[in-house]
């Protein structure tokens, strides 16, 4: 008990001293946004790494599925009393013959959703849900009352077996991107299933990756308050979709199509605080699926790397580092048609080549402050071909 108290006291004292020293230091920022390493970087790195290790001990002994009951995560969650409270679910499915499905809902107060549906088919091109680029729609009231599905605007996501099975469907009109006044009937009904582990960001992102991001930032009491206030829970999981896609009455069978889903929730999600991010979901022809992103959220960290490589026949590898700096790629909003970078996971270096073939745009946030660019792509990773979807987010204040 004395050792425990002494350890806590020592950590507290070191933390206070580091905050005091960091407040005196004027750290360099690229483009007045992206923080660079300061004088106390190494000590701050060690301090954050220790704190994270202590916070994760319970997960190491019990496992994430015992600390967080899966059946309590895989359902509509109660929203906090904050105006920006949220509960968001997102699905993708990408086939190697060029069919893309991208859909999601972000539950908000007052029975509102931010919802999107994109479908790309070689015979029809890019199809978008009716409301886009605006995403604010009404939630299905009965689903909120029964708490049995994420539903609204023709979208319906139903959890069936926690971390194993969901029903994913849409039924409604969609518009042609190249002719927005032209609409077509679209319906898809799919079972999403998985035998893969779920990647929980609070536990599975390597400690050194988070420590690098936090140690780079200037510290203050306000900084740590922002970290606490902005905390969100987020997990991802790979699986497959089986079902049918009907466009104008013509049916396309979806058989074991590689798929991704995520679930995010927390006290609040304030899109006005986010500066930028690039997120990529890559589906390779050998059924390896890669989720990776680089995020700039200036109130907590201006450069955070995250993601994992999901292997078809063995456990996932968390991404350790990504050689992708946001300020080097389209900070002015002019996005490239191609992008090359490397990342490291499981001690292995991955060489990524992306070619963007379709772009679409929508907005999120109470004042539409989040500009979301959905970029549908072809890719090659270490020589293995594939396809994918990349989301490039910008804060609209960057262009005002």
C-alpha cells in the first residue's frame, strides 16, 4: 500500500513539474498547427508511457472483453447530456470487381442523425443518398423507442450477435453524382459477420504511438482537461458481407465481400475542434484488410497515427508508425490523384500506393464545419493489388 501511494505521489510530482516546464517553453509549430518535439520530449514520452501502462494493466490481466462487456457495447447507447453527445456506427464493403458500399449513422440528440450512403457500381457509377452533401436527417422514432437498431432515411443497422453479426440494409432513392437531378431505386440487404478480433483504440494502439503524439504537444492544465473532455471510445472490426444489392431492379449478389465496421461513442464529438485527418481502409486481393489514419486534433494532439493490419489467417498487427505528415499533403485542400507512403506494423514495413478514382463530398457538424471527402481508390500494398476507401477531413474554417 505504501509503495502504491509512493508511486502515485512520485508520478503526480513529475507530472506537475513537466507541466510547469512545458508552459515556459515555446515549442515550434509547422504552419502554426503541427507541434514539433521540444526540450522535454523524452521525459514527457516516458511519463505518458508509464501512465498508459498503468491504465491498461486491467486489460492485460482480464482482457478487453471482460473489462467492457461486448453485449453492452453492441447496442444503441444512452447519449450524455452534452449537446454534442453522439453514438456512431459505420460500415463499408468493397469487392475486387469494383462494387463499393459506404454507409453510416451518427446519432445525436433530438432524434437526429448524420447519415450517409454511397454505392459505386461499374454499371451505374457513383450513387449518393438523397440528402447529400447535407447529412442531417431524422432518426426512425420507433427504433429509438425500441432501441433495437440504428435507423433513419432508409438505413437500418441491427446488432444480432455481439462482435459476430449485424444486419445491414438500405432501401430508398439515390441520386447519380454526375446528374444530381436523376434518381434511381436502390436496395441492399446484407448480413455482416466476423470471426476476427475487434480493435479497441483505448487498448490496442501501441503505447509508444500515443506517447509520441502527446509528448510532442505543449503541456498545460488546459491541455490535460482537453484530453479528458475530448475522450471518445472507438473500436473497429473486419468481417464479410453476404447479401444482395438491387439497383433499378437489377440484382448483384454480394458473396463474402470484405468489409469493415466501427462504433464510436462518448461524452461529446465536436467537429469544430478537429483540424484535419486522412483515414484509409484498404482491402487487398489476398483478403488482408488495413485500417490506418493520421489525425490532427489541435486541442489534444496535432499528429496522431493509428490503425491495424487485419490478416485473414492470424491475429491483427497494430500499426506502430506511419510515414505520412498531413502538412505535406494537401493542406490547402487540393487533394492529389495519387498518394504513396509507408507504415510499420508487426515489425514489418509496408509500402502503400494509392490511386483515387472517384471523389464525393458531404458535411457534418451542427454548423456543417466538417468537410468530408470520400475518396474511392485502387491500391497496391507491398505488390499486392486491392481497392479501398479513404476519407479526407477538413475543418471549413481552414478556408475562411
